[in-house]
């Protein structure tokens, strides 16, 4: 059973979003997604300052045998990326909701969060995929 | 059985001042190089190995023995057609007159070579039912590129610019979508139904004025013949698109069904599969393209033509002004084409037909035998083509043994593993292609190995997870290889 | 049945196991109207002896000429060991090393090839080879467009002194991806690409500059100045080099202040026969920072379960079988056998041997140019130094002279009028270490006769 955090919002493409007090949000991939990928060997991240629309390609996570695009779950401007992933992509496997975050984005519109899945909805999606 | 105790690199054998002296001319006095400006000269010699001739011969001979190869083992890699590579083809292609011919030698001194290439073009036209052939693409993927580029050139020549999409069945080889993108197209995937055929209703719905063409193999990557090919061709053609045939599986139908008769407008052939040229540890291949009448003006150059007086000559941009152009510096992998020519001449008409027949016989026999020992076919209701798919999803779930574990264990039985995890839509799968050149005994040995491994999987699954045990190395850490890149030897 | 081992008993037993009456039954899913006819256009099969005799007579037809033609394919001595080993069945009949444990021979050979090419070019990394030098240059152009993230124009500077066949190939492969190749003229006196010819492009957006060393005319470019200019303009540098020449010339990794970013070339001179143009072997190297933009197969060194070193395919997520429509290229194969030959060749030659081959090729061409240039009406076309090819201006069109030489058994060089209208009376000549003093004498004698 994969770990789904109640306080987060999720995209159907398995990214999670955590809103901070300053109007920015952290984005990562879910525990389910990291587990499905297997050991990550490389993470390609967007550039700081880049403006993204919802579902724009924001990066790529690679394992030995697969590569998967990361899509922006919300629109906004990239304000930070997790530079530690350059040398230690395994952080995404070890701590997908913490040290394994991918990037931080300044939201254009907080209302977009409502379009994303709640933890319960995401659980339902995962159950139906099995 | 490791045949070399260690994996010493050629660089580790190097000693300053040692040379294989007979191999190179004597050093020249420095003044003979005075015309080269000093500023353009390298400061230090490159750190190439300094070793003796015997050391080189022994090193690479020993290295070669650390490979599985068709000459040593049964090699049933699906979609790769690992049939016997005739030694006679190698000898013929290595004749001094062929090896010494400069690619830009005048036609007056190229008639022998050109005659072989002209005839090969004609043979390939006949056996595929196409109207024109260019031999230049250097591998299947380049043949695919040529094919889709011709489709694009055709639409552009008609000022039909609205066609932006290539349709591809979801089970296709990865080269298909990669090629479509290289030709500036968007890719639209078409689903495959539970019997391995294309979902025709979905295909029809996907066709439209934006459709440039469809890329597919037949028999498909699911190892079965696409029975609705007429309907597929009609749907794509009616939408104004063209049909591209990926020749990866041509061995299955060689001499039995011709892609041109199925309605395909353009095809590529993998001569390193169907025409028995060697795979060489990953290449070189050769991927000639064949086309229907309407695509002939766009064929990649050069092509060999024959004048009325029987002289052969190159047809180039002047003869084919609408050609998609040159795909290599010269005219492709000539040495591979000569090997294919040898093979085609030895087989001749009857031999060509037997390829499709006996590769299909071998695959259906192997499928039935494996089914009988408890393997699960992915498409149990279907005939195998020249290959077929087994799925080990059940074993993965109940025994915790993956298709990869079984593949690795096969190596310990001195059997090369089939293709694993392709096509992606069948979980835990093997794609198995025995080819027409293996004896019944060889097929039976593979069945016996699989029977034994399935028993091991039930009794001692851990044994499989640790396999192989008999190879020069145990299972390798791919994750470390990708995370801590070591691509060149950095020590001197 | 050639290459098919089944006896009639085998066939019966196999059909019985399948439950089919005949082989034809196995094709019962194929609509009947699609079945092929008798393939009347194909000849009867022949024995190995017959086909060998036929091909031997054809091969003899093309043999026996004295060749002074380079233009992208060079006749060098190939040590006997190179192909005796490369065509061992274990190399010759193995597949792509997807089962790494059963392919350590091929994998280690590729790792050694990667190391050799990186050392020769002075670069950080190499791939396992691409089809040939021309298609390799096309891949390098596409790679530079991906790697130079600041450039948005899709434009690359392509000097006219780059092999015209390579330029045509790059156009054919790249043109459907909105790539624009902008020509840079060569200096008509020097036969090289002057930095001043580039100054008109300063400040414009180009992803890369291609620098050929030596260039198509054999001329030696001022690679340091060209490299520094391109880098100052925010362009990447794609070096197109001859591997034999690199035994003597500055490796691209040391060009200018920062070195070239991507290096490509044709490995044919490294033990691969002329063989009508293929199979050859394109090599491709780059700086470490661009490695994920490199197309093609790449081998890495790692360890096995027991900690023992071994070799495996790596960075596969760039490739078409995983990344599909987003792959760096559709390339699937490398030139395995030719690459194996190049690896054995470089190991046999070593640094001194390769240098000697390069030096003799340069010196022989110097001698050839001096001898031919002394003939009445023949002159050296360009002033800049050359490596092992050079351009001679003739008193008549090359298209008239070359066929007359060929009638006398001499392939006298490349007719530059085919690609450069201003050079219709010019011929590109080459004399590697395989041309003797007698060969050169003969060419001079025959050319003098033809021009007399």
C-alpha cells in the first residue's frame, strides 16, 4: 500500500502539490510513482524563472529502464529547484514527500489547486489502476 | 564458465615504449612535417595503448569468447531474427576487389559492384511487391526515417500541408515514434485489442485530413498476423494517408505475402534480419527501402540504374530531383548489401519462400511445446507468426519470479534469453523467435531448459533471482552504472 | 534446402505437435487473396561455389586501379589481425548486448573504443559509434540544438569547406525539424575558413559552428581562433575531424580557450576498408555536461552482485526503445563490427604507429603535390597548409582529365567541379602511406601525357 499524504493535492499524472504560506508550492512525485519507476538515476528539472502552464512539461524522472515526464500540476513561475537531486536522485525514492521534492512554484491562481485530486480521490484512482 | 579469469583492459596492458612494430611504417624525420604549422600540432601523443601484436590478438580473442553468439548458442531473440549468418557471404563480401573499391571510383571501374547492387534492388522489389528500391539506408531506423521522409515529401509535393500526424499502433517498436518525430510529425498511438490486432474502430476514428500515414509491422509486434490489414489500408488511404511497413518481421512472411500486395506504399527491410547478414554485436545493419509507384521520385539517392546498353550507372540528384537526398556520405553499408546479395543468390526463388514457411513452422512448434510444459501464451487463440509471446505474469505474482529472472537463468543453461519486456503492453513477457535455421533438437533443448527452470521457480525461486551463475559476471548493477557514470577509462 | 536443417521426419513430427496437416495450414489466418505468387522475377538458387565464383568475377572487374582519391574515404594499410579477429563468430554473430552478462566481450570492446576515441579527441565521453561520419554530423547538429538551451533560432553555421556530401546528408536528415544551415564561404585563395568570413554573423543567434579539421580541401583551419570566436558568440563548437590526422594535430578538446563541445568524424581510416563506402563507423564524443544529449548507445563500467567490475548499457533512457517519440534520435544500432575493427587497429598501432601513418600520409601527399605541381599548367590551388589531401588546378576541366586517367588505370582524385562551379578545373588528390614513390612517379608521368 503506497503512502498518500492527506494534506497534499495530487495530479492524475502522479505529481503532488503542497501549498506554503507565502503563496508558493512544493511539487514532487507520489510514493506510488517513485515505487513504480524503481530506482531513479536522473532527474531533469525546469529552470528557475521559467513560467509554466498547467500540464506543461516541467522535467523528467529516469530510472534504468524507464523515463517519465513530469507535468506542472499548477501554473506559475519556478522559484526554486531541488539541486540536491542532481547528485542524489535517490532522494526521490527515499523521501518522495520531503527531501525528494522536485521544484517550488509561485502559483498564478490558488484556485487551480481545487482542480487537483484530494488524497481520497487519488487513492481511488490508484485502486482503479490496479 | 568464465573463459578469462579477469577483465583487464587493453590500457592496463600498456607499457611505455612497447610497440607492435610490424603494423606501422617507420617513423619519419621531423622535417618531413615542417609544412604543418606548429600551432596546429598536438603537444602530447594521445594515450593509446602501447602493446605487442600478440597482446592485442590475445586480448581481443579472449574478449570475444565472453559473448554469446549465434555461432555458439541458440539465440531466440524476438524481433531480431537471429538466424545463421552464412560464412560464404562474409568471404564473398571480403573479396579484395570489393574491399578495395573506393566509393567514388568512376563507373567505368565499378561495373562489377554495380551489377550486384542492381540485381539486389530487383530481387528486393520482387520479393516485397514494391515498384522501386533504394539500398542506401544504413539500418532499419534509417530506413524508417527515409520512409517517413518520403511520405512527407509526397504530401508536400502535392501542397497537402495539413497532414501533421503519424498513426502508430501502441505495440510498435520505439524507433517508429522516434522516427516520426525526426520527420517533424506528431505521433498518435492506436490501441491494440486483446487478440493482438489493431482496434480498427479506433483507427478509423483517428484517421482524418491530419493523417500523413500509418506505421506498422505485419505480422505485428504481438507475433501475430494482422488479419484486418485490408480494412486498415482502406481506412488510411481513404483519409489520404500512406501506409508504412516496418520490415522488422518480414522473415515471417518472406515469399508468402508481399507488403506491396497488402497495400503498403513504403517499406523498409532489415537485411541483418531477413537476409542473414551479421548483427555484429549491434551493427552494422542495412535498411533498404521499397516504394509504390507514386513514391518513386522521392527515393533516397544514389540508386543503381541500367542504361539500354547494359551499362550500370548511379542515379543521383540529377535523375531524381525530388529525392529526399543523401542519408550517408556515400551509398550506405555496401559490405552488408553484398552479404545480402550472396544470401539472395544462394536461396533463389524456392529458398526465399521456404524462409517464411520454416520460420513459421519452428515458431508454432516451439509455442505448442512450451504451452504443453505450462508456459502461458499471450494470444492462445492465435497462430504464431515467426515469433510469439509468453507471459510470466502468473509466475511473477505467485512465485515472485520475474521474466528477467527466467531470462537470466536461461543463460546458465547455455541458451540466449528471448527478448524480454517487449512489447510493453504484455506484462512480464518473452518474445521468442527461433528462426528457420535451428534444428528440431535445438528447439527441444530450449523446451527442456524452460521446463527445468519452471521447476526451479516453484522449488527454489531464490535460485533464479540470483542467476546467472555461469557467466563472466553475475547480475550487474545498472543503477550504479547510470548514477555514477564511468564511460571511459580515466587511469593511464 | 540451404540453411534449413529440417528432415521430412522433423517436419512431420513438428506438424503433429502443432496439430496441423501442412505448413500451409500455419498461414490460415492470412486472407487468401494476399498470398504471394511464384516470385517469377527471382532466379533459381545457386550453390556457395557458384555464387562465390560469380561474385569473384565481379570483384575482379573493379580491381587493379591505382587510387589517389580521398574525399572522405582513405586507403590505409589494415593489419591482418584486425579483421581476422573482428570476424570471429563470437563478435560477428552476437547481437546488441542487451543481456549484459552474456555480452561482456562486446561491451568491454565498446568501453575500450569509447576510451580510445575520448583520448584521441581530448574529450570527456564517447558513444559506441553511429552509422558514418556524415550522418554523425547530422546527429551532432541536432545534439547541439538540444544542448545549447540559450539558442532558440534552430540555426547552425556550416562552412562550405565541409565535405559537400556531409552537408547534403545533414540537410536531408535535419530539414524536417526546422533546422537552418547557414553557409560560410571559404577563402578563395587560402582554401580555409577565415574568422573574418564569420564576423558578419556576430551577435546573431546560432546554436553552433561546425569546424572541419582538416577541411574538405585538406586545408588546416585556424581552429583556435574559430573556436574562441564561436564561444564568444554563445555558440557551441562541433568539430569534424579525421582520426588519423589527430595523431599529429591538436585534439578538439584543446581547441582555443575552452575546447570543442561536440566532436564527430569518420573512423573508416582506422582499419576499415574502403569497401564502396561502408560499413564505416561514425564516432561521436562530447564534454561531460552534454552527455545526456548524446544519441546512440553508451556503455558504462559498473560492478556485479559480488562487487566484480563489469560492463553494461547505460543512459538508456535517452534511447528510442524507452523514450520513444522523445528519444535523442531514432538510432538503434551502432556500427559494432567496424567499431571493433577500429578498436583493434588503434591498439595495434599505438601512439607512435598512428603518428607514423599520419606522417607518411602527409609527406606522401606533399611529394605528390610537388611532383604534379611541377607539370606544365598544373598548380597548387590554395595557399594554406594541408594535411593529407590538397587541391591542384589543372589547365583543363577535371571532368575531362579524370576519365582519361581512369582509362590508364589511375583514379586521379576528386572532381571539385561537381560541387564547386568555381573549381571546375580543380582536383582533390590524396596519397596515404600506402602509395609508394613508384606510384607517385607513375601518376606524374601519366598526367603529363594526358595534359600534353
